[in-house]
């Protein structure tokens, strides 16, 4: 034992002392040998795997050749098994981006349109007019050349009201829009139901009682002439006339103011059947509906029916049959109204006695 220890000590003494570089060189060489050995082992393993795979493929081919039914069944199973659908992950920011870009494009296009001359370019057509003209209606609408299409479209209701207000002929107006820039104004005019005479001129009176400040050029063969002092009286008469029966309305030939100390609004109504009615304008609705009942008892000779207080009938003397025939000729549009009954609920007398002199009856209660 002692000898061995001594020999080891001697051998260690005999070994030369290595420098730092030599030590590193030895470590590098050892590491290189280890890497080489590991690489060789990895190559051996790869070769063994390839051999095993090659042998395995051969065995599978042999099985397929020996059992083709099993192969078909396996293929059918593979086909039947549904493939899992790939679920796409939704990007939450994508929808926001699309919305923001769409709004930006719309705003950009709208701004470009408002700046361009197309924003004020518009076509306006008018239909339904007979007495008024297209230029007057366009002027009454208040639409200007430099108005934007957008503003005209929004203010359609106001434009329709403006047409009715500024054009006396128009009863109603409707403004429609058609792409790209077409505005259609459809109007409905008031009917002419009478004429107001001033000296030798006649002015149309519409169904709303308004007197149009335009001289009528062509007068019809038969028309109602209203010769009252003020437009207020004209409107009141037209309004009261609308409440009468059709036969009485068509029988009225002319209306004029009648002077009276007791009744300020007394008027004289001349009928196409030759009779004359004196009646207060304020009582026209109440008393004139009795006209047909009273006139049916005056077929032989025309006369004057005074409805100022009650009902008084004065029959005129006819000197010649020609005058009688002329006075008893009604309007061509007049229908026979002798079968009409007096309205219920009124206290006017139900019978009238005709004579050559004035017949006085008790006034209405």
C-alpha cells in the first residue's frame, strides 16, 4: 500500500504542468468527440426508424391485398366522420371600422353634392289649374331658384299652405317629389258659383265666398249675379246659400241690396221662375227653405214674397200673356221643387193665400 501511494505521487510529480490554453484545448477535443458520438447514434436511430417504417408499409400493403373489404370499410368510416368546422374568430373592431368608413363616405358625398350646382337645380311642374296659370302658382309657392332641393323637400307642408294662401283660385295644393330633382305641384281650384257686378265689369265669386280681383272675360249664358255692398256680405250670402236645397240654389238668379229703415241687412233675391224674395241676409238659412212651399201656390202669376218679418205674398198684375210667359221661365238647370217639404222644427206658417192684393200673415214666433 505504501509502495502504491509512493508510485502515484511519483507519477504526479513526473506529469508536466498544463497551461490554461492547453486545458481549454483538451476540453474542446473531448466535447468534439462527444458530439461526434451523439451524431453517429442519431444516424443509427434514423436508419432503424426508416427500416421499421419500410417494413410496416410492406405489411400494410400485404394486409390490403389479403383483406380488401376491411380497407373499404375503413375508407367509409373515414368518409362518414364529419370534419370539424373551423370557427372563425370575429374581430370586434371590424364592424366599427365598416360603420365609421360608411358614415364618412356618406358625409363626404353629401358635402360634395351640397357644394355643387346640382343641389339647387330643380324642375317644377304644375297640374290641375284652369283659371290660374303655372307662373302664378310657382310665385305663390315662394320657391326660389337658389333654394336647395333638401330645403324644398323638408318644407313641403309650408309651401302647400303658401300656395293656398297667396293664390285665391287654389282650394288645395299637394307637392310631390320625384328623383332626381323633379317637384310636382297638384292643385285643386275653387269653383266659380257667382259673379259680382261693378259698373259694367263682372268679377268671379268662388265657392269659399272670395271675390277674385280679375275681370271675367267670358260669362256663361246663365249665372248668379251678386250685387252686395261689401265682401263680408258676399261671403255671408255664399255661406248661407250652401245650406239651401239644390233646387232653391239653382233658382236664384240675382241678389242685390234692398233699402229698409227697419232691417239693415235686407236683400232682394230674383228667381228664375219670376218671383222676387225680400229677406234679411242674417235669416236666409232659416226662412228661404220655405220658398218652394210658398211658390207652389203662385204658379199662375209671379209675385213678391216678403220674408222680412213673417211671410207676405204680393201677386203682380200681368198685363199681357207674353210678359207672364217671360216671367215664369225658370233657369234651364232648375229642377221642379214643388214636392219639397218645409224643414221641421220651424214656426213659419204652413199655408199662404194668394190674391191680387198684399196678403198679411202672422210673423214667425
